[in-house]
């Protein structure tokens, strides 16, 4: 049986339409035992996004960023998260968007990006699907300082670390961002072998 045959949307209420859209959805779900169950969930729709790990195979280094994230701060972290460059797609393709975000955030201009997988990062409450990319970088691909777009509130520090340093930072809790952990583990398994 298709999932479409197991879900009946009964009501959609917009709770917030400020930064992105938060909806409360009431629906009936056909359980495995054949009984219909009424449920209500909130879903935050911010669109889909893309993220990338820049890596230098000979030097075994990666480019990461550090920036302030209010939700992490509100949850007891200092708010300065080390991450892979990322951004929302808006109307661009994942490949176009990640190339632009990479240059805005890191100053590196990359032409050849390779998609390695897609994932839902928080499917219990957020509709966003992320497209994960990797690309090689070198000193010739540095086109600017990076740092993000100040008008968008970005104040981004660019970091160059060895893969071993970055993996150690996962173990010590210095890197806590899920998308970054996934791409660093991918790199350890597939890019530097």
C-alpha cells in the first residue's frame, strides 16, 4: 500500500510565517493494524538546502567555518558552531547554490562539486532535505576572504584543519553540527583512503 493511501490530511493551520513557515497539520494515519488514528504535528518548512566539504587530498585538510547559531546558544552551547558551508536553495539548483555559498562563506571558488548523498536532518519536525557535496580545493581556488554576507547577519570565520584534527574535534565535542559530522565521516571513509 502506498503511503498516500495511509494519510488523510484533515486540516492545515499556519502558526507562524515570519522567517519561514510553521504549520500545524491534523491528519488521519492508517496504522499497520488497519485502524485509522487522528494525529496532529507541527512542521517547520524552511525549504531545502545544500552543504559541502572542501578537501585537499594531498595535504589531508578540510575547510570548515565557525559562526554563531542562536538555537544552539539557547540550548546551552556558546553558540559558535564549527560547520561545513551550507545554505538554502531558494530557487537555485543544489549545485548552483552550494557553489555560491562556498564562495560567500569561505572565499573559495569551486567549479566541480560532487553530490555524495541526500538526507533529512530532523524529519520529526522540519521538512528540509539537505544535499551533501564534496569538492577539492587548493590555493589557486581562493577568490576572496569569505566571511559570509554581512547584510544577512553572517559573521563567518574560515578554518583549515587536517582531517585528523577535525575528527578529533568530533570526539571532544568541539564539532557538534550533524551535517558536518556526516561529511567528515564520509571523508574519512572515502576521500582520504
